[in-house]
C-alpha cells in the first residue's frame, strides 16, 4: 500500500496550483497527486501533467461547495483503500512539517499511525506589504515570513479512516482529535497582495454568474464581492496585528483538545475557533518549505 496521496480541486488558480504541485508533487510523486480540474481548464491540465487529472464541468451552481465536497469525500473514501493516508484540501492549503522535526511530511506519514484523522494547526501566511517588498518568484516562504494563527484553518485534512469531512473541510466525523506538534497547515490566500486581488476578481466573477447572495447559496461568503472589503486596507491592517515572541503553539493545541466536542447532532466534531489578533515571524528554519 502506498504511503500517501494528495487531493485538491482547482479552477484557474495557476499561482496556487504551482505551489501545490511543487509541494506535494515533488514530495509524494505526481502519480500520487489527484487534481480535479473544475471546468476543464487548459492551464490546469498543462501544469498538472503527470498527476491524475479528473476533468469535471464548470457549470455555475448555487450549491457549488456542497457538490465540490461531495466529490472530494467520495475520492477520499475510495483512495484511502489504496493509500495509508490521504491529504485533502483546497489548492491554497499546504501541510508542512516543522523542519525542527528532522523529517519531511512523507517521512512523517510513513511511520504515522493509521485509523485516525490528523489536524495540523492552521497558520495563515500574510503579506506584510509595509516591509516585504520582494516579489514571489519561486518559493513563497522566504519572501513572506509572517503568519497569523488561523483556528478556522486547523482542518482535519489527513485521513486514514472512514471519516466524512464537512463542507469546506473544517470538521470531520471522527471522535478523537490528533494534533501532532510538528504539523502545520499553511493557508496561502493572503501570501501576496497582487495574487489575492486577481484571485478575488475571479471568485467574484463566479458568484456574479451564479446569481443570488451569501444567504441563499452554499458558497463561502469570502467568494462574494460584498464581503470582500478594500484590498489594500485588508493588507495594511496586517501591520496592526500584535507581534508575538517565539514560535510556541502548545497552549493553542491544548485549548483545541479541551474544547473538542460533538458539533450538535451532525455527526461531526469541532473545537473552539476564536478570532485572534496576533502574528508571528516564522523562524528562519522554515525558509523554502513551500
């Protein structure tokens, strides 16, 4: 049985797909990567050569996220019969092992127990436009060295058991929380000002084509222009986040464990996800990890 597969769905996001392919394709081998090409994009097909590409229609639909996660859950449950672990998530989300652990993600998974769901701690890579002037030309971590804790992106995304994931991948139907100290989920949405604006323009265009508003669609509110705000102000505000010393998230993981509980009668489980007003500078050991 192969150690690990990575699965994502993408439409047009070449910048993030390149990072996803470099991260998982180089580490796991492209033959163990599964890319759902939403809308049969030619750029996606070209970039993902060597991966297992699944083309699907790109017709607009108000239940886009419901359909998307229905498909991803189906792939997840099928692939876990052939792999010890399956990593599933959005194309702008990458699982990283702390370099201090002395191993790659693949090496971690080779010895990691199965029959569980791993939840890496979520960190959102932010572009400090006031001090980070260098453009991203290849690696993202290096030109960008700041993160903010993002409990909303501490996702149960490494699966080796019969567990269904909720829409968005935020919750799992698994009664135990496994949060290894060395695992992080880097969310890249805010890693570059120019790329953010381009991506939001594309997503706003999709929701405009679908019609309807935030309340009458099953699509994340961040896809809608009315929830977008002013782009430059969003990035300028990162400078106001409280800078923290060190790089220790043990207390945050303990709070996740203490608050872990059933999510009502849904069959899913959750932990508290507070909004935090803090930021950290990544230690230099993280340079080049993505």
